[in-house]
C-alpha cells in the first residue's frame, strides 16, 4: 500500500469509527506489508511513541488508537484555570500531527487486548499488531467513597478533579469562575499519583483567584501525607486567609448529595469540591493481564514492565509507557508521572522496538523529567524540578531530584512545553 493510500484510509476509517459502537472482530485494516506497531493512547506518551516509531521504522505501519478527539495539555492547565495561559496555547490538532508525521490515527475505544493472537479489539474492529505500545494513562478509584452506589458515583462526577482526563478541565474552570464564596474542599491523592506538585500548584492558583477577586471563600486542602514544604510555605505566607492545609487526612467517605467529606480525622462540609482519588494504570493494563502483583498476589494496579526497556514482563511484544508504568526501583518507587517522562518513555520504547526489528544491540538510555510549577502568580515565581537516574553498582536504579527557584521567570515554562509539543506534534 502506498503511503498516500495508507493515510487516506486512516482518515476515512477515523470518520467511520466514530459511528461504530459494538465490539467487532472484523479486521480494521488489511494485513500490513512489512509489519505494524500499534500504539494505544494518544496522550503525551502515545504521541511521542508514534512520532519516534515512525522515524525509526519508515517502512512499517504505525497506527495510534485514541478514544478522545482533540488534545488539551494538562501541563500548565492550572494557570489556564485562572486565565494566566490562553486556551490556544494548550490545544493542538492530533489529526494534523498524524498527517504531518506520517502515521495513522484512528479515533476509537480499545476494549480488549488479545495477546495470544496479537491483536487489539476496538469498538469498530480488530487490529493485528507485531508490536504493541500501551500508553493508556491512569484511572481513578473513587467508588469506595460512596459505597459503590451508582447514583452517588454519578453525583460525584460534579466534583471531578480533572486529574485523569483533560475533558474535565472546562467544567472545573466553570465551577471556579462561578464560585461566589463559601468552602471548597480539595483532596491530594495518595501516592503514587500523576504529577506530584500539581495539586499544590492548583491550590496556589485557587488561592490566588480567591484573593485577587476578593471572593469570600476558603480552600481546604486534604493531604494523606505531609505535603511539599515549598508549597506549604507559599500557603502560609501568600494565602493565609484563603488556604487551610490539613496534613495526614485520608478520605473515608463522601456524600455528594449533602456535600460532606468524611476523613479519618474530620467531617467537612463543602459548597464545591475538587476530589482526586487513588490512581492506578488505565483499565486496559489489568485487563490485558499486565499488572504487577504484590507479595500477597494482589494487583498493584500498575503495569509490570522493565523500568529500563519498558518491555512488559509478561510479553516481549508489548511495551508500557507513561503514567501507567509501575514500580521502577525499590529506592524511590515509581518514576514521576509527568508528561516529560512519558515523552522520554515514548523515545525509549521506539528505540527498543526498532533495535529488535533490526536485530541490533540496544542499551536503553535513562529517562528524565523536568517540571515547571508556579507557587506565586503575582509576582510570578516558579520552581523547576529536575529528576535524573543512574544505575547503582548493585543494579538498582537511583534517582536524583533537584529543585531550583526562579524568582524572575521569563516564559521558561512555555518554552519547555513548546519543546515537548514540537517533539510529539512535529510543530511547536
Ligand atoms: C493538573 C495537572 C498538571 C500537570 N502538570 C504537568 C506539568 O507541569 N509537567 C508535566 O510534565 N506533567 C504534568 N502533568 C502530568 C501529565 O499530564 C501526565 O504525566 C501525562 O499526561 C502522562 O501521559 P500518558 O501518555 O501516560 O497519559 P495520558 O496523557 O493521560 O494519555 C492517555 C491517553 O490514553 C487514552 N486511552 C486510555 N484508555 C484508552 C482506551 N481503552 N482506548 C483508547 N484510548 C484510551 C486516553 O484517552 C488518553 O488520551 C500534569 C497533570 C495534571 C493532572
């Protein structure tokens, strides 16, 4: 199949798949001539994998499957919530990126992975793969807060934290902008969770919003741990009247109808809430039998993959990247679940797959993470968090974290995100 016909087919199929609803075993595409890499998930990790596999394997089919339309960045979204970043800076066109970079993007929900037959089952058909990259991000578990009652679970969605999907950001922004006063309760998820400084940065954004707009409201932050020292000091010094920080609080239950949160210490009433629950890998990981087990044989909820090569331990044809990845080292736990890290994972998985196909030696390189977060919006001050890795003599992966304060930033955070956009969308 010529590249042009391949891309045309992709565009046509993308439209057709929006109509499909029931799972079908009918083939979604004809067999690939040379071979096919399928990527599940078109967030930061999946987009990076698609771009890099495309470069490394020009003669292979590269197909990215993503259930959502469009792309909206979670990085810098806290500043967007309070109108400090424009919408168009955070949105990108993933269909145009697929065309530009030369891979096929199909908008569909992946429902199952048949690892024996090496195919994925989607709403509109089955797709065979030679190699599979899984980048499904995270899922949140909050049902236990409401005793798994379906009506209460539906009501809980009104207090979504937008930590799982950026689609929940717009309703969150609407709630914040419509808030005229009263109590907001926000929870920090238990570790490991996506973007560790993000809840604290968001607290500072909300504190700034209340203070700047003179809204008679208070944000209570419930943290299962002690919090991050740099942000706790910002809460105390910049927002003493807006933010109340309560450490070592685990949510036991939520009544979304009466608007009550019960922790192991307190009962809190709220007018609105931003409730982030415990996280785990996107559901496909466990469904494909690729989740790690603890000493008692229980699922940890996170993917069991080699932290250097990112190859699933149960299947040499599958690579798991991004936030879904499980334990990286007994010394520090998980890699930080950041966009920067997910993009590096995409690079590593692509290089590993290409080396396998070309039968060349491959020594996986270490990923790294950079994160720019804001604690003071006026005057603008930021913290840069860098994370590096090395192999210790005994084989364990060691992590080095550096935090640097930038008291006079000049667009560093935007330049950093633009660099990532350039890498995964082929244009900043
Ligand atoms: C408020 C906030 C602020 C953040 N700030 C930063 C920051 O400043 N810097 C930083 O580096 N990181 C930041 N992050 C973290 C960053 O967003 C994540 O680490 C990153 O999105 C992880 O990429 P991923 O590809 O693993 O997952 P995702 O980006 O979540 O992508 C997963 C994709 O898979 C798709 N998917 C899942 N299941 C299926 C299925 N069955 N079928 C089809 N598609 C499926 C989903 O729709 C989704 O698009 C922030 C996160 C939050 C919540």
